[in-house]
């Protein structure tokens, strides 16, 4: 089989629209029927082509997710892809960066979610018609692009603000049926006990890490190979443990102290304990105040006996709380192992999409184990002890108290000012981005296949 010729993307702006073809032995290369067309360039934005296969892929994904398009999908989908390419073009100009570690972490989180929804890795592979490796690779580049687009959008609107007067004025003119609905929100206090890891298990993990170091030092294998095989950091393991260039502030303090003191790429660090587990680290390169390193993470396994002891301790604390021997605030401050909440009487904190911190959670924003407990609790109630996985991927045991619940309701200016402010702020940001898109279209090369010239696009200027 002859392979289709590869054309540099930068040349598309100089070429007429043409089908990309594959030729099969025995088929005339000059076949006028077009039956051997495998893809087609339908738009060009800058030097980036939009292929017919991209449009069909987005259409299929939208159908599977039950999404609807405003207007004709044949017009709306290629315009959506073209807008994404505008943001990517500007991101390249502005040197917007997304690290390998960030992409890897995002991919693994999404993949785990999809596996959970499908029921198993095998079921996901069957549903997608791809192996997990193929799905991961496909997700990787797509998520990288989406993260760059999002960061470019955020940069364009980072200086936009709205005043309280603007918020009140906007909602005073808003029809009653357009007032936003505020979903149920809860405030939750938590007390956790970390099951004790047996010393024998810690010794086992350390012995494994020492063995890895010995094997690399003896030249039997490479650090990268061992990281791919044994590291329990899903975001970096498949890349040989490499994190990419990171700053000290983004790392666990104990991990960072060792990583930034490494000077010889041929040497492997001592064993480091962080809140995630135990590591060995190898320097790749230092660059200013950032370092690129690779690591292997191993997590000790907590025994069921240790978990049972932690649950029993929390059960005893619950009994004392119900007997009013002390308050939940006091117990959280002095008995909880959760360093993120014990200084705030156990009150859990939620970081919103716009990076604000609040004590209020929508049910879907809580850890799933906590949400299941809180769902049927009365305000002031204390849960039974339960087991959960914390943000560091460790098994912990917990009890929670439902501090407050605000049932879903139509927003009011007195009770939900922040919600209303967000609505107005997002509207201003959308207007700003829309104006930016209109201006960007005028300054970039765009060529559209003739069959799209009758489309009613959201933005003007695509047809030139």
C-alpha cells in the first residue's frame, strides 16, 4: 500500500483545498470517483488546517454526551474548532505553557473517572474500541490543547471586574424567570484519624527503594525503566518518573528540600518521606529557580487491623461528642490528624473554579465518601465512622458533622450576592472574549471551503 504524502502544516495557507488521499494497490491514482478519499481540509485558520474528520469526531462526541448545538451543527462545529485554533495561535504568541506533569495528572484523573463510569478498564476499552494506552495517548494531546486554551482565555479576561452597583443594576432589570437557581450547599466539619502504618511495611518499602537504587548504580537498568514499572505516581510513572520543570513551591516541602539540593544527575537521592509516601529522586537539569527531576513513589499499604483500630477510635470520639463531653470544634482542633482543617475547627474548605476559597460545597464538589454520609444527615448530626481516600491518595478514617445546609433556591441579592456577582462577571468576560475573537479573525489568515459560505456563524468575518 502506498502511503499518503505528508504536507507541512505551514504550507496549507498556500494550497487550494484538497482531499487527503490514500491509494490502494490496484486502484488508479487518477480515479475520478473520489472513493479513495480518507480526509479533507475544510477550513484553514492561520497555518492550521481543520479536517473533516475533526468535525465528525466532535459531532460524535457531542451525540454520545447528549449535547446540543446552537444552530446548524454543520456550521457550528467547524466554527467552534476554528475559535479554539485562534486561542491556540495566541497562546503560542504569548508563550503560554502547560507542564508535562500537569497534563499527565489531568489525563490520569480523567481516565480514572471514565473507567469508574464504564465499570472497568475492559469495559471502557470495549466501549471506545481502543486500548487504555491508545485512549491515554489520544486524551493527552487533546487535554494539552484544552488546558492551553483555558489559560489563554483566563489571561485575556484576568483584569475584568464588576462593582456591587453593576450587580444590583443588572439583577434589578432581570426577568423573574431568568434569575439563576442556586443548588443546595452545605458546610461540613471533619475529624480524621490516619491508620498507623506498621513498621514492617515501612521497612519493606524502603528495602524496595534501596534495591532500585542499587540496580541503577550497578548499571543493570535505568531509573526511567524502574519508574515506569514500579512508581505509584500515575501522573509521572509512564514518563519514566519525570515531572518536568517545577518550582519549589509546587512540591511537598520535604520532597523539595532534597530535590533542589541535588547537583549530580548520575546520583540518586536518599529515601525521602513526603505526605504521599516514600520516594527516591534523580536530577535531570536545573534551570534558574526551577528543577526537572524524575522520581519513584512507593506507598505503604495500611493493614485492615490498623484501619479497624482507627475506626474504633473515631467511634469512641463520636460517643463522647454525643455525650457532650466536648464539642466537635474542640475535637477537630485537638484530636484530628487532618492538618488542612484542624486549625479551623475541622471546617472543610472548597476551592471554586475561579480559585476562591469558601466553606460552602455543592454536593458534587465534596469527596464522594463525605457526600454519601452528608446526603441524609440532619444539620448538627454526626456521622458514623467511615473510610475514605484523601487528596494525597492515602487511606484515612473520618467522622463528619453537617454544620449547615442551604436548600436549592432562586438567588436573592441579599443572600446570594456572590452568585449574582459571578453571573455578571462571567457575562462581562464572555463579552470581552467575543470582542477579542471578532478582532482576531480580522488579523489572521482564514480560508473556508465554499460549501460553508451560506452558514450563519456566531462571529462575522470568517468569509473573506
